[in-house]
C-alpha cells in the first residue's frame, strides 16, 4: 500500500479546519482562503511601512545622483564669480624711498594710492594719487612737498567693445543651464523613487497572491490527507495535492526574494550613502503604505507636447547652453578684428606741506592727452582657431537642443500611449481575473458535489492565480506609466512642492 507523506506545515490548518467529514465544510474552508482580500494579505507581510511622500523628501536630501548634481551646480556658480572678478575694482597702495645717483644728491620719499577697474563694455579706468617729500629741500615747502593726480582711460573700439564681459555672460548662461539640469535631475529622482515604490508594491501584491495560492493548496492537501485516511479518496489525489503545494511553495519563495530585492533597491535609491547603515539598523524590509492614485489621467491633452517643451528643464538647459555658445562665438569673432584703442589721460600736480596745499593747486598744472593705438596681429592663428571652435561648438549646441526637443516629443507620445494602453489592459485583466475567480468557485462547487477532482481544481486555481497576477501587474504598470507621463510632461514635482 502506498504510504502518503504528510506535510507538517499544514497541521496548523486543523485549528481552523475542524473536519472534512462533509463536502460543505471543505467548500467553506477553501472559500475562506480564496476570499481573503488581497490588501489583508499584503498587510500581513513582514516589513516596516513607509509613505511615498516621506521617501521622496528623504531622497531629495540624500540621493547620490542628486548630490552629484548639486556640486556641478555649485561649480557653475563659482565660475560666474571667477569671470565676474575681472570687473571688481582694485586698490593700489605703495611707498618708495629713492636717492640720487651722485654723492650729496637729495633723497626723496613718496606714498601712492590708486583705484583701477574694468567696465563691462571694455573701458579700463585708473585713478592714482602720489604724494612725495624731497628731503633735500625741507627748508622750502614749495619744493619739498608735492602731489600728483592722474586719471587714465583706455577704450577698445574694434575688437573688444561690449565684448569684454562675454565670458562673464557665458558663465551666467552655463550657471543657468546647470540650475535647469539640477532641477531636471530632481524630477528624475522623484520619478525614480515613485517607480521603485510602485515596483515594490507590485512585488508585495504578487507575493500575497502566491501566498494565498499556497495556503489554498495546503488546505486542499490537508483535506485530501484526511479523506485518504478514511479511504474516501484515492492516494493519487493526495499526490496531486502534494505536487500542487510544492510548486506553489517554489513560486512563493521566488516572489518573496523579488520583494526583498525590490525593497533593497528602494532603500539604496532613497538613502544614498546612508543606505547600508539604514539596512543594518532595521532588520525588517521596507513596505509600501501608499496606494496608486485613482484620479483619471488626462491622456488626450491637445497641446501636451508644446506644454512639455515649455516646462521641461532639460530643454531649458539646452537653450541656455546654446545661448552660452553664442556669447563665446561673439568673443571669438571679436578676436579676428584689428585692435584699436582710444587712450586718454589727465594729470595734475600740487605743492605744499598740508593737505589743503597739496590739492589746492591741482587744477593749475593740469595736463591731458588723447590718442589712438592700432595693432594688427600677423597670422593670428590662435584667434582664428578660437573662432572656429566657437562656431562648431555653437553648431553642436544647436543639435543638442534639437535632440532634446525631439526627445521630449518622443517621451510624451510614448508615455501617452503607455498610459492609454495601460488603462485598456487593466480593464481587460480585471475582467479576466473576475471570470477566472468565478470559474474557480464553480470548480470548487463541483468538488463539493463529488463531480470534480483535485487536479482539475488545482489547474483552475492556477489559471485564476495567473489572471490575478496579470491584473496586479497591469495595475502597477499603469501606475509607473502615469509617473513617466508626468515626468515626460515636466509635471512630476506638482505633488512635491
């Protein structure tokens, strides 16, 4: 006689399955397992719940990719200060002591102070004041004390007028591009956390469905073992139930592994460098506590692509990079022109030991000068090379902008199709799951009446499980598609101000 090996883990089912003496009790037990809500099964999974909004806030502070973009933005901001330093005024202060070249010649001591600056349109300005004392004429203040005031000006006319600040404007554009890139990186991080969150929720639901299938197969095995002991069914029914339990247990182990891996991916994405410490401190895996929004998704917006081009930060970054390339080209083109400078100066001298005496006569001995300087570089390969590089860089930035705009259009179209088809797929899979569940109820009733067998019930139950799994996948695929649609439209941050 074939000996039936009992599955010890299902002995606990006897607590809530008192007897299988009647088919009605068997049907009630199987119905009790089958009718357990999916949310209840998910809630029973071990783990520590976490809200999606809280995880997004944490990720915006600790995500490694976003931290890297913060440094890129700061470097761009510092570059603006570097280029802007050209226009900061400079203060000059000096003193000197001089002696004559022949013995007995008088010595002189002087103190000088001045200011110099460069204006954005290229003007170089300087103001210098020199006050001195000739030690050989201390008896005559008019000769011993003197001061000189000089004002100088140099203005480029051909090659540098209104181009001197081109590098500063380029740096400003690049800083703005880095800011837009950072904002887009923020949107990508939010979308990444949402997608990983819905993926974790999906694996939880899949494991819950597998768990319920495993329990149902275990209840059927326990029932068959009880009936086999009373010699009311054939031994093959017990073997069939054992096979069903083993297969479902393997599927459940795989589903649990996928859930734990998905939880780890979410933790590393959220906590960045602190993820390892977080995992060591908490032995429970992360669980979801937020349901996908049931709000209707607007997939038929007529101006979706136009709005996305206006909102997307990566497109804005490409436009700023293009503007920076134009500024660099202005500087490169200016270097090809001959140099022509307008130089001017005004100087005055004063005499006397006191401050009033020093400055009272400055206007009397004033002198001024005005002239032009002209220079033409021979060959000028350096400036020609810079101009070509700037021209070709501008062409690359124009291509980058066109690529970015096409990518936006493609993203919006693909995400819209994904959401539309996802909604249709969810409706179809929900209908299939309901029909499969009804078929399972009918097959269970056949078993209660003695018209069915364990193999047929397990096969029908597996079909119902697959239909429910497909419904779960469709639901969370739609949630991820909705996230990608908001990301494609540049609206991902609406929920996270």
